[in-house]
C-alpha cells in the first residue's frame, strides 16, 4: 500500500459493523469512544467538502484527538496537502508558518479570536471541523475515490530542531504510509494490545508512530490531549503499549523508584502494576537519546523499552531497538524494513521510501540534505560487530581544537550525566578550551553557591579522569534554571547553548 486511501479503505472494510476495539478521546475525566468506521466516515466528509480541481494547502489546527485523525485523513485522501500546526506555539509563529506554507484554509476545533482575525487578515479561510462536515454525506464510503497519487505531496511538517529557523518538510503519501506499515510490522503490534497516545500530533513522531500507526493497526486506543495526565491515564486505561520521549521515560522511572521506597514490600513488577496498571509491557521511545541505564533498569519492572531513531525528514522512523539483548541498551537498533543505512565519514545516511521530497521552497537546503535520494542526517554514528547502530554525536556540534583534535560534546555530556550531581549539561568550546554548563540535581541546588560549585567541580574532575587530556573540561558554569528545550526534551542550542 502506497496511499492513504488504500490504507483507509482497507481499515474500513476490516472494521466490521460491531468492532471489538475502539478509539477513545480522553476529555477531562471522561473517555469518549468511537469506532474506526465513524472516524473514517467523518474523514470522507472532510474529503468531500474539499474536493475540487485545485490542490489546497490546508492547515490542521486541532488537539490530538479522533477529530484530528478525521481532519488529517480527509485532507490527504482528497489529494490536498495537510500542513500541521502546533497549537502550543505562539500566535505569531502560527501566522508565520501559515504564510510560509502558502496555506489557504485552516481547519480547527477551537481557536482564539485574535488568531482567527490574524489569519483572515492574511487572506486565509478559517473553518471549524463541524462546519466543514455538516452538509456532507456519509453514504457509500467505499464508493469514494481517493484522489491522491502515491508520490504526491500530502503533508508539510515544520521541524522542531535545536538550532536555527524551523524548516518546512514536504512528505509524500508513500513517505508516510510506508513508515506506518513498517512501524506496525517491526514493533509486533497486535490487535489485542491497547495503546496510549500522548505525544503531540503536529510533529512527525507524534503523527506517525503515536497516532496513525496504532490507528491503522486496529487495536484499542486512547488519545490524550496532553501528556500532563500521563500517570492518571495509565492507571485508568491500563495500556499495553505507549510511545514517549526520553524525558517522560525518566519521569516514569523516577516514580517507580519512589514507589519502591514507599512500599519496599512490593516486588518491582508489583510496583509497576500499582503505578501503571497491570498491562504495560512495552514503551517505545524516540525524539532524543535515551539513557541506557534506564532502558536496562525498566526490564526489571517487566517493561521493555524500545529506543528508536529517525527524523522528520524520514517521516520519521529509520531504526528500532527491540531490546532483544540488554547489553545493547545504548543502541538505537537496526534499520526498519525497506530502510538502508550507511556511514559516510562517520555521518549516518538513510535511504528509504520515507525520505522526504525536500524542503518547501528551499532548494539549497534540500540539496544539502539529499544526495541521490540518500538523506544526510547530520548525526554521527557507529555500528557494533552485530550490526546495531549507536549515536556518537552531531556533525555540526563537533568541536575542532586548534591542535586538530576532534571532540564530541555529546560524549562528554553523557559521562557528566552519570554523576549524581548533574541533571543537565551542555558542552561547548570557548577560547580553544572545553566549557561545560551544568544544571545540577535538586540535592546540589539546595546547597549555597559555594557548595553547588564544589559539587559540580568534583563531578567534572571525576569525568576528566576518564577523558584524554585534550578533552578535559577546563571551565564550568553552574546554572540554577533548566535549559530551554524543544518538544522532545532536547536542550536547545542557541547563543552557544545546545
């Protein structure tokens, strides 16, 4: 299958009149259930509303929900282009993205009046989803003819990188559909597994891995608007599987440790069941590097963490670590089906059906990223003797000293984070020396300034003993506030910071 209509039609046919598995929206303390047929019927209503001879770029401004799935599918099966808009962004950014992506219409669930006015002033039509579907038929769903070609542009996603202006990535029908199908295949999704979706749908990881893949897999599914109720939804819904970012995984792990301290009589699995319910077995994790120690530790609680790797430009997943060998917990795994990976001067290059069409109206940036359909990720990596891939840093972050020595700041950061005094760290170069800016743990922050400095300095000295002399951290700065981060919990490099 190469188009969304093929995928959607098959799902509708397989669903049946009385499906066993439902898709639920978490609305406050209530779960509102829908069948996949109901969601697809509304998608066809959207498609019929949009159907015309001219392709439109349609902004999708909805919370994570079954309605988001209907709106998105309706846009792409009708041959139009869905432009994903993150509701958490400030108004001026939304307006800028709409202009950059040549959006002519925005579909929404709720919207502030000031944003509505700003979009209308830009000549953009603003339509609620309810308005869009109110006069459209739900008859003869299988008779609808999807308008899109497999290689046609269907989705535009703004990157959430750690440096510079967000780029507008163009993804085709095949780019995304192939990633969905391969995700379902490699992750052993089965229809009897229940899935909790908590990541934002306005980004490739949340869209593909956390929403569309479990939707088309056919099992029971709960879509939460926000991750803030993660624990509450886990305890109530008791999912088998969820997908998180590393920051959320660390939060869950710390809660598990706290649970064991409060109830030392519980086994580790009993602690996990008390906190997450009886069913949780798998957590996919991506968007940033995972802590290998946490990945291994979760096995003791009966939970297999599956780290993955990808980027928006690959729709997004390229590798998954199924964690069949705990010794490889630091690995990002092996290539997904239909994906090839090679290292060029240490840089990870990806070739797959999911590699983007390019950046919208940015031929120069596209040429820098693509070489004969190979995606140059900018990430540095290595393979072990068994073919597992490991990240070693970012090419653009590599520090080159006047002595000619190449230093990976990510490796030094990894070592520093092993200290009980260090929570977050950013390593950079200053005056041909290595600088570490460190945000300490709570225990260290409770000390006075001199105490904080001493604790951090001790952590740095211990780390330096494990590094060659030219990589030694020679200067430190102690922060009292967390680093700014992107949506995946990555520290943002700006003004000399990661």
